[in-house]
C-alpha cells in the first residue's frame, strides 16, 4: 500500500475505534488507552495522526456535520414538498445512525457538548430553527392544519428525535432508532397536516416498499 | 428551634443546595465544595447528615420517585379516562419540574444514571411500560384510532418528554418545559385518538381555564 493510502487507512481506523468507545461511553469516560487497544497502535502512531483525544472527537463531529449538509442538499434536489422532505431526512438520518458507529459517535459527541453545558450555543436550538423553516414553508403551501404553530411542530419533532436517539442508543445501540423515528413521524404529522397533504417520495433505500 | 427541627432544616438546605448544583452540572461535575459553599456548612456538619455526595443524590432520586408514585395515585383517584389522566400527569410533571429544582435534580440524576450506562436496568423503558399501560387501557375503551399501536404511542410520548426536558433544561432551566410538554401532547394525541375521545378534567392548577 502506498504510504499515503496507509496513512489514510490508519487515520480511519483510529476514527472508527474512537467512535466505538465514544458511542458507548461518551467523551469524558473514553480513554485513549482503550482506543489504542482497539487499533493495536502505539501512542506515537496515534499522535502522528491526531494531537489529542479532543482532536479525534472534533473530526467525528465535523464529519457528521458535513453529512447533514450533504443530506439536506440531496433532499432539496429531489424537489419534494417540505414535510415529505423532512420525513425523508429524519428517516434517513435514523437509518444511517443505526448502521454507522462513526456517524453515531459524532452525533453523540456533538449533542453532549451542547445539552447540559449552558452557555454554549445550543445545537438543538439550531436544529429546531432548521426544522421550523421546513414547517413554515409547508404552512405557506397550505400543507398545515389551520392554527398549527410551525415552531411548536419543530420543537416537538426535534425533542422526540433527541429522546428517541438517547433511549435507542442506551438500549439497542440505535438498532431500533429507524423504527422509533418513523413512529414519531407517524404520530405527529397526521395531527398537524391539512387533509390534502400526502407523504410522497420519501422512502429511503432501507424501507420495504 | 428544637434540635430535631434544626437537623431537618439543615438536611433540607443540603438537599436544596446540592439540587442546584446537580441540576446545572449533573452528578460527575458537582463538587461537594460547591454544595458546602452554598449552604455555609462545614464538611463535618455535612457528614453528620449524609455519608457522601452519592447519598445526597440517592435521597434526591428517592424523593422524585415517591412524588411520581403519589401523583399517579392522585390522578387514579380522579377517575378520568386513561388518556386524560396521562395528559394531566405529563402536564403536572412539567409544571412541578419548572417550579422545583429539588425535583428537577432528582429527575436528572435518575435519568443520567440510566441513559448512556448500558447494562443498568433502564428507567426509560420502565416509563414506557407504565405509559403503555394507560394507552392499552385507552385502546380497550375504544379511545384509540383503529390500527394504532399502544406501545408505539408510549415510545413516542416518552421520547418526546425526555427530549423536551433535556432541551428545556439546557436552554431555560426547564422554564419552558410546561409549554413544550403541552405542545407534544397536542401534536400526538389527535393523531392517535378516536373521533369520540375528548380531553377531560386534566387541567392543572397552573393552567388558565
């Protein structure tokens, strides 16, 4: 393997091993020793790639952040109505998190930095704003029931997604997160959508037709 | 003040001061020194009442657990239909948590012990079971829409309540938890209830009539 490929593979192995630990234990309780044991690397080899445990965590947080940006763009290009796009993104996020420990760890690390650390700008409020923009757009198109508050819908969906992730993560390593998130969507959207709205085109690859 | 009353007052002052710290920082990052500084007590006086930080946390967890048991009993005695009782209990819980740091800390400590500590029997799954029992009872009475899965409804409500509490706690010290929990109920119950069900008698004292 050329040296550059080998360096890339080692960096990925470190990210994956660290993700396994961060996902289970969170940032504070993850030890560099445990990460090294998983990879079989020496401390020296580790420090060649990352200056610290924090730098690995930063890389994982960065990676999930890039993925969400790409996912939003992909769904935008599909040209669905905003609530169908939102449904699709929530479902796809859960599917990906159930399948990918690197993503799961990045999401946990990002959320742990925010919830419970007052004073840090709160990621969850940013998510609520982002989701609310879709729901506002739905309201403008007449897809919401009269009287429904788009920001309140965003708060409910984001709260339920956070709670589902935490419970699913603690109990099944997110294996039942896809099912839980679809339950949430199925229990909330009928209450807030107008009679004319219908879910379209938001099935992800993992869903049975 | 008789000695027994003074001992009781000191114990309560410790619980309250510790709750202020636990509520903001969680168990790990709360220091006994900060708790003592809040109360003005010496270490000796503290240890007269509690053998350790853990013992204070245990007392706070115990207190919230007793409160929920009393609240369930109170709502049971009101003889409402199960979904109205559930609505009332969720709303009252949020109202109490917004008003009472001792309760809030107990709930946080209890939940922190569970979520993210795989292997510990999970409080959230117990809550889901408890909530599901009410929803099953509602199904038997015909209060649910045909095809709605009571356990799935319980999962959605418990997830949304957990997520709401965490976001509300991190952003407003639970001040907006009462509003958030009512939004959740208002967004979920219409999707899952039959046309004949109507919320009854579940307004709590804090709600405007």
